[in-house]
C-alpha cells in the first residue's frame, strides 16, 4: 500500500493556501467500513448507489474518501478504516466489486483525517453543498449529448439512470432558452416547463407562452395548446389504423416523455385521415365481395342523412331433413314431459336425454340472413366506432334501387267524374235549386264531402268501441308503432294518428353508440326486425298472432325508442321530472351502465369537482389526499376509487334509490323517495330554473 504525505509550505498567515489535513493513502476496498459517527442516518437509495457506480466505472473515483483508522477497545488499530465522508461512494465501489467489475482488494484513494471531529465534517459534507438548478442540469445533459454524440442509452449507462430519464432531461434541455431563464427566475414551475417540453418545437413553445395570459398557464392548458393541432394516440382513428402503421407510412409521432402511460400525439393529421379512409374502404370492398352486396360505403360516423330505407334479415329456409329432425326432437321431448308430469321425478336417463335433445335443438336453431335478391339491390355501411373497431350496418336500400311501386286500381270510393264538385254556395237563386236532378246511376260513387261526413261518424263510433276493448287497443297501438319504427310509415298504413320520434342521442353523447346499453338496444331491435313481414299490410296479422307477452315486449321496445331525457340547451323541466319519476319506477341503477372514467367524465371536469366526488364517494380523507396532485395524477388516482364505489354524478342518480357509497345516515338524507330539491339532485334543479 503506497503512502504519500502532504505538508503545507511555510508561508505567512495572509498567504497560507487551503490546507488538506491528513495523509492520502490507497487503502484496499475490503478494509473500508461504514463509520458509526457518520451523521447521515437515512441510507442511500439503490438508485443513488447505481448512479455513483456507473459514474465510477466510466470516469473513475473523482473524489477521495475521508476516513479514520478503526481502533479496538484495547486501543490498538484494527487495520480497518471507517469512512466518515463518502459512504455512498464506498457502497458504489462494493457494488462494482460484487459485479466482478473490480477486485474487492482494489486500492481506493482516501484521506486519513485524525484531526477533525468525524461527526462535524460529516455534517459539513451533507449540509454545505447545494444541488444545481434543474434548468442548468437539463442544458448540461443536452450539451453532453450534442458535443460528445452520446445516445440516450449510452448516457444512461455512464450515469446510472434509465434511458427514459435521460430522454426526459434531453427533452427539457430542448425547451426554448428564454423559457428556461424564466424558470430559473421563478416565473415558471417545473410542471409548466414539462408541459412546454411535450413538443420539442421552441418556436411553438414561445408562441403558446405569448398566447396564454399568466392566469391561463395551467399545466393542462399549456399541454393542450402545445398539441391542439395533433391527434391523441387514444383517438378512435389511431386505434383503428395503429401507431405502427402510421409511423411506417412516414408519420411523425410525438411522445409525451413525462407521463407513465407514455401519451402520444400524431402530428400528420392528413396522413392519418388518408390511412383511415383507405383501411375503411378496403374493409368495405372486402365486405361487398365476401357477402355479395350491391354496394358498400365507408364512413367515420354513422350517416344519419343517408336517405335509405332498410330491410332486415329473415329466417333462412331449412333443408327438409333438418325440419324433419327438429319435428322428431320436439315430439320426443313432449313425449318425455307428458310421461313424467312432475319433472322432479324424472329418471336420470330421461334427464340426460332431455339435455341431449336441447343441445341438438340448439344446433338446429333458426339462422337468419338476407337472400341473394335482397343483396342485389341493397348495401351496407362500414362505420368506425368510438372504440376504434368497425361496425357494419347491413340492409340499406337507396331510393333508386327501390322496387317499382305497383299501380293501384282507381279508388272505388273516388270522386264522381260526372258530379259537380263542392263549389256551390248557399243562397244561389231559387230557380237553379228547383231544377230537377237527373236520376243518375245507382252504383255511382258518393262525393268526397258526403264520404267525409259519413266516415267522421264512423270514426266517432270506432273511438267509443275501441275504448271499450283495451286488449284490442293495445294491438292497434302496437301495430301503429311498428309501422313507424320498422317501416318509417304510419299515417297512410294505420288509422291511428300515433306520432313517434326518436332523438339522435349520439349527437349529444360522444361514443354513446358503442355504450353497452346502446348495443343491447340495437341487438333487441335487430331481433324484432328479423321477424317483421315484408308487406306493411301484413303487420296487423303479425301483431294479432303474437302472444300477450311478446306483444307487450314489442310495444315496450317501440315506446322505449321515443324516450328523450337529455338535459341539453332546451328547457323542458316537466319532461326532466317525468324522466326522474320513470327512473324511480324502473329502479334504474346507472352504475350498471356507466362509470366515471377519465375519458367519459374525470378528464372533462375540474380538479375541485374530482376532489368533491372522491370525498363523497370514498371518504373525506381520500379527497384531501388528492388535493395537492396534478390533474393527470389526480385522475389516475381517483378513477379506480370512484369506479369501485359505483359513484355517480347528480344528474345520473335515481331519486328514491339509496346511494351505496354513503353511510346509512347520509344515505337516508340523500335518498328520500321522489325528492329532487334538497337532495343530491339539487344542482340539477338549479339548472332547470335557469
């Protein structure tokens, strides 16, 4: 072990240089121990040790350790040295030795200090230094990368940090120098600088800084302004095409390096739209060729103004042998059930056979589809859904492809060509009134005026008779609704003046078409549509032929499509109260259909509203814990808690239904039957009044 003593030259006090106390020795690594008099009690983190080890590996030990000899109780030297200053470097050296990157006997340069108090110099070491300003660090990392040509991975290896951390610091170093100077002076926070660094364009950064007033420079506002001309990676178009395909086509992808999820934005919107259109069109062409439609059309959203009529799937005919097999299975099942009226007494063999029959009948269940003639004049829409998946809507017939209407025979009840029209006025001269009418023909039709008079009396009698027969009134109502819902007609095909409208809910609720309730509604509608006759005149017989339960279910489906409980800009307070009463009668629990996710709710409301929701839905303490978080962190923390609590905003709660996230006492106050004002729905009542 080499030894080198350092002594101070003999000079006057005024000229005395800074003196290093103690000898500089090279001491074997395995002879160094942690000092019990080191004032740092909190251990170095594994990340700190890793960073120091990487620095030592590539650059050597830049600072010597300060040590003192270890002395036994007997007063003799033990041969070991206690590290007073540099414990972190000692642990980094031990880590390198453990990885076989240096010997455990490696000589380490140390200053042996027996003059100063170990505790005092350890305190000086840990309190007299100050970390450099982050802006200085960012620019230094950027300079290192540009001047030395190191990649993020190489810098990470030489510094003991992750490549992601290096990329973040390099991105921060690319922020406009003027903004970094404002940050140094305290005019911007680190979070604001990170928001500007979302995009590495210094000109755009300065433009956004100038556009936003000081009170508008919230982190989310800066990030939104920096990316307003870009498409977020969670956009349905991006999910449909895929980021990889977009990048492969030459599109620039901007990654947010400062979020764990690695948010990103697509910068070339026109390229994205072209890729989406091409892929949608390709799927539409493939669908037309595979299924034999006359046409298919691709759309980003469902074209409500398409102007087409619609045909629906029909049960496809079975082969005679399949029909015979179904009949035989039904007959065998009925025979077994008749033989054992009490199904609880069924022998095991009979139970097994019934189970087999059910499986076979399921395999022979009706299949639905369109015949070739229908496809020859109809088409389908290929629509991009809100989840990034395509949705196919089949069976649309353009006006020019409608079959020619049959020419009907002249109305037997039409006007008499030889009869004067009703233009005669009362008070004509008596001479004309006394003219004898010709005999005319016995089978000549009556005039429209007389016909209207007579049928008005008939309508009155029909109203009375129909009111006496509720069952038939239900049939007539269902028939009228069917004509409106499934054929788009009503007035000319039904004598009931039943008007039915259906609001386009997708215009108010983003992604509502892909919601579970909407898909369930669409599936139910398609199930009924497949059973409808082609001829509107056959609808009456169809309704009459239904059993009571089916008829009620079909009528309820048609009525449900007219429901509009949207609280938009129009002021309909009575309709909204009716919707609340209907929800109470149905015991609607919106938690089964909606959750407070980041995309659907939390990302759109304020931080204060999120804190209030968590305080109400989880606990006041949970809300307080979120108060100091950034918006993104707050949403990430609040979302799982609110979903687990099944929390709902006020406008989605059902009056009279207990709120599960409240305790018993609070729940009684919030769930008074039929209550609106004075309850959790009070803010909505204020909206109505406004």
